[in-house]
C-alpha cells in the first residue's frame, strides 16, 4: 500500500521534471534545480544535511548542495524518485511517513504554486487529516516566531494554538492550506485571517513563523 510520503515524493519528482530546472519555486531564490538538490542532499548526505538546522554546518551544506545542483537535472529527479539509500533512516517507513509527508507536500506545492496558473489541489479526507495531525502536534514549534498570537482553525471548527500572545489572529483554512501557511508560505496559502488589521498584516508578511 502506498504511503502518503511515497505518493508525495513521486508527485514532487513529476512536478520538478515537468517544470524544468530553471523554473521558479516559492523557496526564496531557489530554482527547481536548487530545490531538487536540497531534497537529495537531505536524504543522502547526513553529514551535510545537519546544516539545515545547525548554523555551524550551514557552509558545508551550501557547498554540498551546490555540488549536487551541478549534476544533470535528470539524475537529481531520478534520485528523488528512487528514494533514499537502503541504509538511510528515511528508508524506514515510519520515519519516512513522519519526516517526509509534510516535507514533500510543501515542496510539491512550492513548485506548483510558483506557476501563474496554479489552483488548489483536491486532497482526500484521509490525507487532509494526516496533514492536520502533524500541524496540530507541531503547532507550537511551527508558530513560535509568529509576531502575534496565532490560532489555526479548520473549517469544521477544530483549532490549534500555534503561538500565545496578543493581539490574536485566527487563520482558517483546509489542512493543506494551513500547512503551507505555517511553513512560511503565507502569501500562497488560501486562508482567511481574522483579527486586528495591523496584526494580520504583520503575520502575513512575517518572514519566518517557526522552523
């Protein structure tokens, strides 16, 4: 049975392939080639991938990622599509699901939503619930740098407090849209924001909300 992570991996590879290496993405200053290199390094070069979170390793990450970005684009796509090496932690299904479901969803949308004619995907209810579960569990981490109080709300009324503070802005949207929002893609997320106008503006333009 295909997992959410595997499905999103294959979709990401297809989108990167069809977009072409020089296509823009929602990741600041990254082309599709840069994004593909990031995904491959994250899975295959643990010695460098730590730089994603640890500043002392950032220079090494940048160097290794540049090396991979210089490879033939088709090779990068195939490395994404074929999955992590057998000895990688990501090769274990539970770790793959926990670590890559949201990662690949967001990056697939980074490619899709950078195109002028994009429209929201129709997500099945099971996948939407899976995204909401992750957002709900990680809400405090994902929203810890929000400049105002932040409450996330699904259309059915389920809520998660992402940041305590005042004034409070309530962001309402489908789980996929809330996922994009809390991962810093506010401008591309189809959500509704309720609260003080100044607070809403500050939240909408914040460069980083959490991780």
